[in-house]
C-alpha cells in the first residue's frame, strides 16, 4: 500500500484531537505511582541518566505527554515538535493545565524532514514515528534526521511497535483502525538495533515498554485497571531482571531503542 503516511496521519490528528482531554493527559504526566503513567516511562529514560541541564527534542510529539513528563519530572528544557497544528494546539492546552510558567517548553510546527536544528540537543526522542514509513530507506533517513539534531555524545531514543508480540496484529484491528488505512512497520529488537548500528549509532540497546504480560488486556483497557498495572509491576520487581526483560521484549506493546551519537 503506497498511501502517504504523512497526509493520512495529519488528517487523523486534525480530526481526532478534540477527543483528547487535556486534563486527563496532564494527570498522566503528573502521576506518582511507579507502575503507571509518567513514572513507568521515565524509569526507562533513567537508563541513560538524564541531567537537568539537558536540552530535549521530542519529534512527532502528538499530545506532548512524554516530553512534558521529562520537563515536569526532570526539569529539562523541552522542544515539542509535530507537523500537525491540531495536536500542537492540544499539547499547548496540556501545557497550560500543567502551568507552563514552571517549565521551559517550546512548541514547533515542523515535519521531521524539515527540521533546522543541527547538533543542538542532548536527547532526541520519538514515541511512535519511524514505523509509519514502509520503505526501509525512508526509515533509515528518519533516524539520520534525528541524528542531525543531536549533539555528539547525545542520545537518540525511539519507541516502535513490537513485532515480537504475538497479539500485535489483533490489537491493530480491534484498537487502532487508522493503522488499517496506513499500515505501520513493527520492529523486533534485532531489526531496530541493526538500523541504529547501520547509521553509526553507538552503545545501542533495546528494552520493552508497556509490558502486557497478560496478552488479552489491550492498552485502552489496561491503562484503566490500576490493580493489573500494580500486579505486573510487582511481578517485574520480584522476577530476576533477565527474565523480566525477556518477557518485556516478547509481550510489550512496544520497544524502546537507545543509541548514542559518536563524539
């Protein structure tokens, strides 16, 4: 299918952004429980030891909740970038709820292919972007464009859907119909690692995120069942780290790939 993912996702976000509640997104950002919301996301970023003085760019920011979580919890300077005016308006509304005076956050409307930042950021983050290109060459180009924005020694972090999850295809059909119009390209840990290494990133590693060990609990349901979140978090704390990570890479809804730009 050769449909343009940029056009289709722009239409999706510009029509669906009114369905998102800025207060609910702000609540996610401000959650304190370690097993859900922003803390579970930030626990992954702790693997690269983010510093307060870091400059962070989130590309394809959508609602902005991931970048805003870094701003709130880590105190970093954040730039939220997306090509959709609709979702940037939503991100601004979330920022207003959180009290933007307390944070150093900027919003930029731009396509990843048109960003003008060069060697500027300590961390460039994307929580669901490169999978929207079906062509491998295009996916490599997106990673290179992210690399151009980050300083030497800085980090590239990408969340991508997890091909290894045996229930991934069923989730797409039941939970996210837009993906039927413009299919995404899910990754396994080896594939995303190979792309990172091919473009020259160093210290590459991959971890699972949103670990639905109970495979019949879909994300939209799971996020509302706090006791299940707590249960799975507790299991992860009890099991040996090697087993937990293996389960995470197998059953997570997505995986997060880290790579460092050479100095």
